[in-house]
C-alpha cells in the first residue's frame, strides 16, 4: 500500500518534566524511530483535538526518545499539559529544513533565544557541544519574562562549565536572588563582542523578539546572510501542500522553519 | 497525428467504453454546464465545444472533504470529457503540489492515475472568461490524453499521451487521418474563439503583466477599496480550479488517528492565525491581496506557471461582485495615470 504522509505513529509519553508554570517537557518514545535534524519539526496529534508542530528540544544523536518542550497556549497544548505519563499521542515527521551546521564551521556562533524559543536552541546547543571543536566559540544569549520562566533550569549550571560556551541571561522583570541582567534579551547583545567577519547568529523566540533581535543584530553589523531565523507560522500538513504556512512564495514547513534572513527579508510583513 | 471520427462512431465507441469507465461530461443544468456522471445511453449528449463546466476540474482529484486515514485504491477507472484548457492549466499547479516534492499525496495520485482526460476546444467563451489576458488559449495544446475538436458532423481527435494512445487502440484501425482542410477549419475556429475572448477583455488590458502589477502595487489603497464588498464566504477559492489549500482535522472515530482533509480558504480569518491570537493577515484586504499574490507572483516564482488560468469562475461566484480583471485594472491605473 502507498505511504500515507498524513498518518502519525503512536508515541508513548514516558516522562513529563515541569519547566515553568506553563511549560513542560515531554519525553516521548515513538513506536517507530523518528529521526530528525536539529531545527526540523514534528507534528503531534491528539485524536479528536488536533495537531500542531513542535521542534524537538533533545539531541538528534539520542534516537530512541524525543524530548519536546511545550508551552501551554491554547486548545491542543492545553490538552497535552493535562496528559499523564504512560498515555499515547500521535507523532509524524520530521519535516522541514534544520540548521545548516556546515555553514557554522570555524565560526563564532551567537545564539539568541527567548521564552519557549529555547526549545530548538537546546537541541542546537547539544549538537554544537557534541562537535565543539568545529566551532570557534559559542555564545548563548537567553531571555525570559521572570527567573521562574526560564526553561531547563537544571541544565544551565552544567552548560556554564563547558569549554568554548559562554552564557548570558536576562529577565524582563527580576526577582530577589536574580544576579544576572534585567531587561529585554536584546540588551545582552550589547555585552558580547563577536568577531563580526567570522560569526553567524541564530534567533528563535516569540515573533516580537525575533523582530527586534534581528534588527539589533543588523544594527551591530551582522549581514542578513549570516542570520538564521526559526519562523513560526500556522501549519496543518507540514508537507508543503496545504498552504497554511505561507511566507511569501515560501512554505515554512518545507523551505523552513529555519531561514537565512537574506532569503526572506524582502517578503512584506514577515514579522507578523 | 490527428484523426477524424464522425459523431455516430464516436458515440458508439463511448457507449462501449462506458462499460469499463465511469464517464463524466458537461451537461446543461439550470443554464449552466455541469459535469455529470453519464449513463451509457446518454454519452452521445455530451456537450463539447462550449465553455468550461461550472465545477472546477480539481473536484475529480482533490475532494472537498475526504478521510485520509487509509489509502484505498480507486475501484473504477474514470474519464472526464470536455475539459477545457483553463482547467488543464490549473491541474498543472495541483500536480506540482500533490505529486512533487518530498511527499506525494497518495489519495490524489490514485485518482489522477486512474483518470483519463479528454479535453475539447472552447468555441463559445463566456463574458467572464479571460484566459487570453494570462497568455492562455481557449483550446488545449498539451496536458491531455485525448483532445476533441468538434468539426462538421464529427470530431478531430488529437492524441496527447501514451494513455490516450492505448485508449483508442481498439478503434485505431477504423480512424481516418484528418485532412488538411479539416485541420485548417479547426485552426480557424480556434482563432475565432481566441479573438472573441480578446474582444471581451479589451477593456481590461493592462500595460504591465498581472504579476508585475500585484507586486508593484502591494501598498496600493485599491486593495482595501475593492475588498469592501467581500463577505469572506470563500466561494472564490472553492470554485477555483487551481486553489489547492486544505485543512487536516482530527476526528475521533475510525482508526487510531482519524483525519479528514477539507478544502480550506485563505480568505477565512483564522487561516494563518497562530497561537496567542497573532494573525499575519488579520485584515480581510490582506487576505484578498494574498490570494492575488499567490496566483500571479508566488506560484509563478515557484513553478514557472501562473496559478490563475482566467477561467472566470471566481468572477461569477463572488457574492460581492468582485471581478479580478477590474481589480487588476484599477491597481494598474493608479500607477499608469
Ligand atoms: C515549526 C514550529 C515549531 C514549533 N515549536 C514549538 C515548540 O517547540 N514548543 C512550543 O511550545 N511551541 C512550538 N510551536 C508553536 C506551537 O505549534 C503552537 O503553540 C501550537 O500550534 C498552539 O496550538 P494550540 O492548539 O494549543 O493553540 P490554539 O491557539 O488553540 O490554536 C493554534 C492554531 O490552531 C488553530 N486552531 C485552533 N483550534 C482549531 C480548530 N478546532 N480547528 C482548526 N484550527 C484550530 C488556530 O486558528 C490557530 O491557528 C512551534 C510552531 C512551529 C510553526
Ligand atoms: S482565480 Fe478565478 S479566474 Fe483565476 S483560475 Fe481561479 S477561479 Fe479561475
Ligand atoms: S467569493 Fe467574493 S465575497 Fe466570497 S471570499 Fe471570495 S472575494 Fe470575498
Ligand atoms: S503546513 Fe501545510 S504547506 Fe506548510
């Protein structure tokens, strides 16, 4: 029988980790191995409820299980947050274009993340760290609303010890005990000195942060072809057919979600 | 090679064939032509040389609503008769979307492979037809299995594919090669038809191609002006032979992950909305404009094919009386004045 690209396979929720009050990480064990490259996405399904795209936050080198970090924002994500360990959901994928690591070799990699946008960026960090000798330097600038809203709280102390990796964090609104930066994530960019001739920047976060983050990077002197964005659009099929994810002439599910900024900079109204 | 067959022999042949194929052909219903499933005794009443049917050709391949849980093979072979060039052109777009790329839609492919396309020339274009404005002709030149051009008391047959070749194999020996006189007569009829479409659309001609107009005039106030009468019904996209967008909906019954695929419309408010109520095309005119950009700029950039064939269906279907030709003309005038 012909392959049916619309049909998910079963995935068991092995573990649920609370990250913040509205973000959880789901450890999934699909009934069939789902391979992915960092930055690609999968579609998760709950029968009778719906389906939505998510980018795995785990390392692509870990193939038995996939971790997905999900913020509760609506119908499907709300239902997912109500689910328990041991329950079954649907998964299909992976889809789209991930990060082109070859382009990053021997360069300084600046990673700019906001909120749950840290999900694909954790996968990115894990891939970068695994091949750390191929990159000159890795700098992560991460912003969240408050210290409580920071995801992967346990991972940061580990990461801080890593060779070649520098981490700067900010929160919009500090709380007692917060000793790092207070302010929008873009202020962190003023604190890092990157070798602009030899650096790429990767941005992932809410639309508003993507916009101001990118504009700031351009201000600092980054060329559009050295900025990589993860675009979020409405998706239905994930296969480049249903038209929902259109971004100008591109379909984000097929041509993205990771885009070089120079490819899409002339598409009108991309930040909406 | 072109053949001549008289009306009676052709009718007989179709009668034979209709035992193994389901045959759909344009029939007159309420002053419109609509594709209907033909009973063997009715095949002779097919209407060929007029304009396109009211249903878009896509309905044979991408169903308005379809369960996509299990791929089942198409039980019967189908023939669609009297398909016009505007619909053949539109099918090119659907083929690109559903059959190419990393993923193939098996449901579409199944129907596509089991359908034989018998197109025909269009000698009586409607006032809403504007294929010539988009450099298309009211007669097929490729992308058919067989084309019939009504002539004298019969038809000129043109074979367009191996599928068409084997389809007529059983009568091939009895077919007469078309004389040069008949071929010339057909060419004249085609020229006449084309002239008529050009005439009808004289007032809508623009200096720049549609693609340049929609791109250059992105910020024009005309978009908002023309959208005033749009009621967001989605008729324009549903009836369009080259609109392919759909929505997958997860239902509860039937299989582990039952999914139904519905035609969707980019004109609807929520089409592009993402979480937290962020909507890249929140305003109706932005959605209307996007449809024009999709047809005249984006798909041509992707595939080298203009995704509006000028069939005029959306012009007739629109509750708000929005005529694409008028919109483009208005957009072009702001600049060209
Ligand atoms: C490539 C990509 C990767 C992503 N990765 C992540 C990630 O790693 N983590 C994360 O938290 N988020 C991620 N997102 C965002 C995530 O997909 C959305 O938050 C999710 O779709 C919200 O779904 P919801 O049903 O909870 O929200 P809702 O606001 O309820 O719905 C979201 C969309 O679905 C539509 N919709 C809602 N209900 C229906 C219905 N009944 N029928 C039809 N349509 C309906 C809405 O119109 C809206 O467009 C990603 C998005 C993309 C595009
Ligand atoms: S946009 Fe209108 S005229 Fe063009 S192909 Fe679609 S229905 Fe026909
Ligand atoms: S058919 Fe007319 S009224 Fe209906 S959505 Fe299309 S443009 Fe608007
Ligand atoms: S999600 Fe269907 S085309 Fe991209």
